[in-house]
């Protein structure tokens, strides 16, 4: 015989779903080329916000919480959203994997092919690169700087 009535479980579940609802759409892009709405991801993101807030609250109360604990919460809810997608902790990979490049690069444009999700950021990214180069040019080596 269960110790909690089914109606109480339903009420508690509804309470958590309602508490997570305001956070569901915070980072999901809507009405953007290359993105489709994914309500499962939205829902799991809302739950992740609540769970991460709980972990952060422990840290603010003076308990030791490291970054891995917080990200384990994020990973848990990401896996709930898409169980077939692997999540890897890259800090646990051998150094050789990083030396080979590991594939952490997502192109905005590859040859003539523009990646729909990221191509619109190319002009902004180019300006950031130019400004970074301008600020970090060694004295006397400013041949490429526009005047």
C-alpha cells in the first residue's frame, strides 16, 4: 500500500510544473531560422533552473558546492530532454584529444555554405576579431590597422 495518495502526487507534480513554467522559454530561441520549438527542452530547462537554484542555495548557505555539482544538474536535465544525446565531460579526456582539436569548433560558414543558425553573426564576429587585433597589436607592427 503506497504511503502517499495518487492525488497528492499529482498535486505535487502540478506544483513543480507550474513553478518551472516561467523559466521554460528563457534561453530557447523562438521564431529563428534554423530552430524549431521543442517543448520538451523548454520544460526540462524550467526544471533545471529550479534544481540548479536549489544547489546554489546550498552554496549560499555556506555548504561546499563545486562547479561540477552545479553542472551535473544541468547535464541531468539535458539528458532528460534528449536521452539519445551523449553529454561528455571534456576535462576528463586525455590531453591527446585536445591536441587533435577535439571538434569543439562549429563553423559559421564553410566554403560557400553558410550555417543558417550562425551565419547572421559573421559580421559581428569579424568586428570583434578586428577590434581584438587592434588592441593587441605590438608596437611598430600596425601594418594592417585601418587608419
